[in-house]
């Protein structure tokens, strides 16, 4: 049984206790909100239509005038893309559900366990930018559990307006529902963290120690429209820098590796070179064995498990290649858990919960409850 499964009853118990205990009677806490992209509730056309409508309806994701995009999305994309996407999700769906959600939960549970060893007043929450569990559900826990400081960590190593900025928009929009806001910090990216670069490099090194070295190592990042780069989005530059720093750790020659971009949508020009076209060209040039890693993803998902490891592998072999091996994301590996634990400690500096301090003692909490009860009685609120 996974850590995610074993922790569900404990988390449910914690939420029940939170609802039955006044916030002012609980010690102040800090929260870490891990946010991933999202996933449909089920691999069905209906669920995919609902998910894609929310995802592709985000103006951060598709920067097209809303009236025009509404017609395209609802009249063309959803009717045709939802059934195709459902079939793709069915090919990677597990007994536990969506791979992205399962591994994201395991990562959050592992981080809670790791931080709980020394920081008992820090709570880890997981949310999806689109779908469930929602950001609103996570924010609803803040007051109930007396979380007064919040660290938001989008699970995207590189920054893009289409991903990281969208998380910022949705978190701040959700927080606007609260009267008493938590002190909030936001992690923009972590692609330059030495621990992350070392972890990716070691992942490649360990994979090649078991499976051998390829003729070419391909770094495939999720694509975005080229106009986003021209308008100032740093994503392309961060992807290139990430690949170079990882390659330097592996001491590879320039001929041994390259960068490409996958998952384009529509007819507009996206970041190049495209992954599918690159693989086709490599096969035509006589490159027989390719290994692909996707350092723009923290958790394996449809784009890595189906698009790269299935669809692109099939196309590469069809074009004349011999083998395409996909190197998995860090997922919920211990090194990934430690990475986020260190990241949280770094960005939580100065907050008492991250210093292991108990800001309020039990006697003061008891006194607060007494004062609150007296005030409620005086105001006729009980």
C-alpha cells in the first residue's frame, strides 16, 4: 500500500478535528501548498471535456481574445479533442487513478513526513490548478487549521506565464475570499537549485548505468507559443540553461545531446525544434538508440507516459530508429522529497514554524479560548 493511501484516513481525521476545534484554540501553523497542473477525474470523454474546458479556458494558457477563443474551444476543440484525449488517458490510467495525481499525493505525503520530523507546525497541502483537489479546497483549510503563513510551490522547475503565473492568479483569487489573509510567499522556479540539477543528472546517470548509453540524449520540454518568448516569457531560456547545466554535470559532448519541445497545440508557431520532428530526423540520420528525459515535468503524466514513452517511441521506430527509452521524472523519489524539504526551509526562513519555535504555549491557547467564549457570550454570539 502506498504512502498516499495510508495517509488518507489520517488526513481525514485531521480535517475533522480542525472543523470541531476553533481556529484560535489551535497553535499557529505554516502551510506549504504544492500545486501541480491537474488531471481529469476519469479517463472518459465527459471528464476530459470538463477538464479541458477549465484548462484551455484559462487566459494564461491560451492568449487569444476571449470571444474568438470561446467559439474555437467549444465549437471545435472540445467536441473532437475530448474523445481522443480520453483514449490517451486510458492508456496510462492506473488502479489508483491518474498517475500525475497518485505521484503528486505521494510526494506531498513524503514531504509532510520529512518536515514533520523537525517542524511539527508545518502542514503540507496538495492542489491541482485544474481539477481536483482544487486550490479552493486547500485554501479552505487555512483558517480551520490556523495556518497563518503560506508558502506556495508550483511544481514546475522552470517559470512560464502559462503555468507558474496561472497558479499565482488562482491562488490569489482564492485567497481573496478570506477576511483574514495568511502571510504568503511564492516560489517562482527552482531550475537553478544545485540540488535539482544534481538530482536530474544523477537520474540520467543511474538510468544509463542500468540500460547503457544511447546514441543521443534528448531533453524534451513542454512547448509554449513562440510569441510568449517574444513577449518576455523566460521559459525558453530557462529550459536551455537547465539542459546545459545538467549536461555539464554529466560531462557530455555537444554531439551527444540536444533540446526539443513537445505538446504543441493549434497552427501557431511554437518553440522549436519540435520533439516529434526531431526524433523523425534523428532516425533518418541513422541515430538508432535515443533516450528522452523531460526536465520540465516534476511528475510523470500524460505528456511523458503516453506522448513520449508510447506515441513518440512508436513514431521513432517507424521512421527507422531502433529504440527509444524514456527516463522517468523524479516523481515521489526520496531525493525529490528532500529537494522540496530543503526548498521549503530556504523560503520559510524567518517564520517561527520553520525555526522549530512554538509561537504560542498551551496556557495562552487556553486563555484565548476563554476570552473568545466570554466575548461571544457578551455579544450574544453563542
